[in-house]
C-alpha cells in the first residue's frame, strides 16, 4: 500500500474512488489494531477476515488509479 505517497501524488489525474480517503481509513484501522494488540487483545478469525477484505477492496481501487 502506498502510505508514503504525498497528497499530490495520490490525487493527480482522474480518480476512481478517493484513494486519499481510503488510505486514511486503512491507516486508521491498522493503527486501531496496533493499539488493541498492544493492550493484549487477540484478534479472532472474523476480525482478520474483515481487515483482509477491506484491504483487498482498497487495493483494487488503488490499482484502478495506478497507485500500486
């Protein structure tokens, strides 16, 4: 995932979906899970599956925007 790209690189040209907002959302989800893991929470299979499904959908949007 291109988390290190600047806003200008992400938002250049025509967009299919808002890559910037999607990356921010995914970053927020990952930060939340880092916090939960640090607090000792153990993710269940459904939690991992949900995160994987969300990540895959975001990846496809980023691919359509030629960011990956």
